C-alpha cells in the first residue's frame, strides 16, 4: 500500500526510478528482523548512535549493553527492529540481537545434543528462569537437582551447564534441565567411585534423605545407608535429631557388597567405643549418677556415660510400688542414683537398680517388728486368699484366710471384714528376700483346740453331742471341738449303722480314733468303743479257750451286773423302816423281773463263732 501511495503522489518517472523504488522496499523488508553489525559513531548520556550501512543511523539504549563499556568506533551486533521510526531513524535493539544469536546457537546445540551454559536468575511458578546468553529458558523445579533442594539460593547467579530438553521459537519457549547434567556426571563418578570403594574407607557425604530407620548419604555418585544405630554411640530416637538434609558429614564404609552395590555407612565408628573397658569403669555393686534417656513399659534407660546406657527394670525401681508403670516413678531427663547389678560387655548390657540406693523397708520392718509382735493397720485390699494390711514403710502384710479365726472357715470369717477397717494382727513370718510379711489375727487369742486336745488322747471314750446328721455319718461336738463319726462306725451291728437313728442334740458315747491338729477335727467311733468293751468283758470272765461261748460270757456279765443291782436294792430295803413292807415288796418284785429280762436277752445273744461267721 505504501508503494502504490508513493507512486500516485510522485510525478511520472522513467522506469529506472521505479526499479530503484522497488529495490528500496525490498531492502526494507530484508533488513527488518535481521541481525547486522553496526559501528558506534557517537555516544550521548543514554544512547549510542549506530551506523548499520543504511540511509540513516539507528540508536540503542546503553542499558541494553550491560556492564561492558562501549566506545566510539566499536562494532557490535544489533537487531533491526524497524527500518525507520517517525524520526526517520532505524530502530535497533542490542538485547534482541543477543537473543537472536543465542537462539541460533541453542538450535545448533539442541540438534547436536550438547550442553549449554546458563545462569539461574529468577523464580517463577513451577520452577526458575535461566539466562542462556540472552535467551530466557524455563527450568522446572523437578529438574533442578537429583534430590529435592529446599534452598536454591547458592545456585542463583552461578554459571553452570544445562541440558536442552525442547525449544519452540515461535512461542519463545525453551526448557532446560540441570538434573540431566548431574545424572550424567553422577553415572561417570559412580562407576569410578565403586571401583575404589572398600570397607573401612572414610568419605565425605551429603545427607540426601532421612527416614525413621536412618539416612541416605550421597557419596558423590552413589548412595549409602547410614542406619540410626550407627549414627552415634548414644541413644537416638530419630535421625533428624542430629542430621539435616543437605548436611555434609564424614562417614565410614562398614559393609560393601560389590554385586548388589549396597553400602552400609557408620559415623559412630569414627569415634572410640565407649563400651571398651566398661566392666572396669562400672563394677558391680557400685553406685553412679545418671540421667533417664528413655522410658518403656518394662523399665527405664539411664545414661551413665557418653554412649553407655543401662536398664533399670521395673522390678528394680521401687521396694513397695509393684505393677506400676515406670513413668510414674521417674521422668525423662531426670537425674537419678543407680546401682550396677550386672554388666555384660559382649552384649553391651548393664543392669541397674534404683531401689538398691534406697533403704529397704522390708529389712527395716523386720528389725522394728520381729516375729511375734502385735501390730495394727488398715485393710487395704481383700482378695480370694486373704487380707492385705498396710504396715509401716508403705509395705503390706497378708493375713491368710486360714489365719482369720480358730473356729470359722476362712470363707466365713473374711465376711466379717471390709476394706478400710483397722485391725490388729500378730507378725507370724518375715521374708526379706521375697518381700513378704505374714500376719495372723486368730493368733491374738489362744487356740481352743490346742487347749482342749491337750486333755484328750487317742483311745479316750468321750460323750459327744450330735450337731448334724448326713448320709455318711454324724457331726458331733466334744467339749467345743468338732468331731465326726462315720456311718460304718456308728455301731458294731450292721443293722444299727444308720445315721437316721440319731437326732441333733442326742448324746453318744464314742472312742477317739484320730486327732487331726491340721484340720482341727476329731474322728470318733462307737463301734470301736463296743469292741473295746467286749475285749474287756472277755478278759474279766474268761476267754474263748475255757469253752464258754460269747453268749455265756455276756450272760454271766449281765447276770452279775443284775445281781449286784439286786443286792444293792435288798440292802437298801433292809435299812429302811419296817413300816414300808409294801414298797419293799414291790421293789423286790421289780428287781426280779429285771433280772429275768436280762437272762432272757442274754439267752438270745449269738455266740462268738456265729458272730464271726455272720461278719
């Protein structure tokens, strides 16, 4: 349009002028958007005047030339932005010239797969901006380094190589990667490093990542694992307590497998082993001060020296507090005094005691309250096997069910007590080693069984009172002592061995066959009494060798007894006044009848042979 307008305004010319005009517009099109060399012809305060060989000069701002000083006569590359502006000057740009030149060089490097140098100079969403000698490229955050970097400040403004990933000149888009360069370099270093690795070697590494079980250390091309137990000789709960990502540390290779290329590292191995000579430094039986480093359900760990810890088991923490969590006795970082109980240097274990540094209340109680002492305390607990009574020194003594009452059973006697009651008891036994004190309440009074049984002996015939009747026999009372007569011992006659013949309150004569002090019970037998009486009768009236039968002997015994009774009555009658003849006669007749009845009863008694045969 500009060409046609000029042609219309100009007077007719010859063909040479028209061709020159065409050349001028063609030249204008060819110059615009190109990079040419220009010569500085003048410099004022803010601009430099540049001659690029066209009909007019152009100018550029000095700020586009950076920090490099410019002088008249210098030749520089400039980008022709427009052929002329409103003032008829050529519009030039130094920055666009540098960018155009850089793009050309970058395209060549991309095609050849070569690295390019650049400088990270800014941060944008998702990454960073990089100056590639005039061309601005985008560096994604994931392509900055092999491992995540929290602080990129050390990388800003530092020239470094980058790998071109893609270019789009139409959109002005360039994507680069620093990570690709590092990985390639790392692969070269890794191959060289693995060749020279050996166990025991000490290297510098950078903490790459931290986990619960340790940290991964970058050794310059290859990673190694630093386990949490190999970081320090002292207890470390988490690696982050002593390590940070990006930290440079010295490590020692403690294990290396060339086949799997697995590397185990250690830091504590660079220091002296604190467990060396621990048995001499911490002899058994000595006391030391330490601070609690960790508390578990089974005890507390106490640090005695740098890197040397011992365990105070929960059973060694208190003389009196049993089944209590260690956290209720000690706290973390608390300084405590402990005694060394055992040292195992091979297993790196030290057993410590906390209660051993305190006075033993069981020993003190034994000294203050010897066996036989009567004490008073509060019932702290009632269990299925007895009462627990609070004693001096915050210890407990136990009253067993069997030591509650002389006469009642333990199950019945314990019902008379409740938690919180104050009771008196006698000290029966003290076991300092097992930390036990046995008490007795019934021992406060004398044993009624012992008093009564001392007057009785096995074989005595006593009068019993029936207290209960059962299918197996009868329970009886003998002067306050419990006794039992079995069904088979109720009589010598089988037909009379029936417990239902007796009723509660009946009196029975029986022979003591056993005195059981442990069960506090007597065993008696009516049958044994009858047999003893029979033997006595045999000894008084003859034996089986004389030819007399058992019936004859028993009959004679009964007749003799009846005769004595009759004689006694006759004597009594003779002594009475004569004015009572009728009463005397009646008694004589009654005595005669009794004697006849006895003789009749004896006549039907079985002989000894018949009785033995029946049995």
